[in-house]
C-alpha cells in the first residue's frame, strides 16, 4: 500500500487468504481481517500446543476435544488480535505493515471492535464449557496475561517471552483436561513451548525492525541485533532440550527421544537458512512453524501413546 492509498478490502501484504475475504459481503470484510481470518497461521500456532498437551498426556482418542480446541483457537486468536488492535491503533498507524489494519485505517470504529470482541469471546465460552472444571480454571488463568500482552512491547525488549506465556498456554489446558499427574512433564512441555514461541516470533519481528525502532516499539529482534540468528538458534535448541525432558518424564527410554529428531531438523532448517535482512525469507520461515507444530504433535502422539499412564 502506497502512502495515501486506500486500505485494501481483502487483505494486507502478508495475507494468505485474501480470496476468502473477497467472498464475504463488503461490510463484513474489515471484521474478518480484524480477527485475522485471512491469516490462519496464528490460530495454528495457538492450537498446536493444545494438541501437544492432549497427545503427550495420552489423550490420543479425544478427537472431539481436539476439534473443540481448534475452534477455540480460531475464536480466541481472533479475539486477541481485536484487543491488540484496539490498544495499538495509534502505533499501527505509524508502521507500514500495520497501517492498513481495520481500526488503524478507520474502517472499523473502536466501539464496533469491542462488540466484535465480545462475539468472539462468546464462541470461546462455548468451547470452555465443553471442558471439565479443572481445565476451565486453567484456561481462565490466562486472561490477565492476555490483557497485559499488548503493553509489553512498550516496557520490555522481550515481549516475545510474554507472548510465549500466552500463546502456548493451551498445552496446560489440554493436559489438565486429560490428567492431573506427571506435572514435571507438563512443566517441561510448557517451558519448551514458550521458548519455541520466542524463536518464531523473533523471526516474525524481523519484518518490522526499522519501523519499530522509529516509533519506539521494543522486540527481541531489535535487542539481539546482529546476533539475531544465533539468538533464534538458541531459543530453538532450548525448546528441544525442554521437550526432551518432557518426553523422558513420560517414557524414560532413549528411543522416545528419537521422536524429536524430525522436529529438530525442521527447526534447524529454519535457523540455518534464515536471512534476517530478507522480509520474505523471514515470513516463510515464520509460517513454516505450522508444519513444525504438526511434526511435534506426531512426536507427542507417539510418546504419549506408549508413555507412563
């Protein structure tokens, strides 16, 4: 979008499914974009930790639960984006990649955005009541973290760490829905998921380094500077180490760790081929974490199906 041109009705430059948006009636398009329905990568990244928790805990037969968690991920990722855009409207207008967002560009008022946020939260509530009470309490425990996240980029160089706490909370919910023991395995799974999120969101933040520096937004991508590739590699290595601990806690057998080899190869490819100065390169590697999530889910299924019960 060039300066002064009207915002697109079907998406922004990194939209994946602008065609879907174009199929909607014109008045609904800004709301679909506001919830990032044109960019499904976000809900996949929110959903996969949920699936890991279920599968590593031994819930491989709970396909209905996984479907509900996917619906919840779509709704709550959308709600989180709406809330984030309400808070960040002024900042978004100052960044080229986000200036076309519906609130920042004036297509959706903040009042209408709050209403849309409420609708998405109702969908999330429908999903919540499908869970047993222990998992419901765990899910509600994330609300304060979610509410604080948009402000983290203003006060810390590591907002990716806070996002990790928020965006991988689903592994706690999925696990507690299945079982409440072996919490040492759950803690290691969650810790690994957090640093995995720090890695991929640092890759995502590479696209905005210049604009972020100009408007005062902080990020790990800026803080790491010329060492950003080494930092991302360290995040991914630490994630694998924590996941190995989680697998070992469920099945203390070296064979179980073999299940992590495909995940390690995938994350290693991202880190080794990342070009921090190429936005398209970074965006592709960020999005490839959807596939990393699938591979990790298969690993959790293998270990959880044969692990300690």
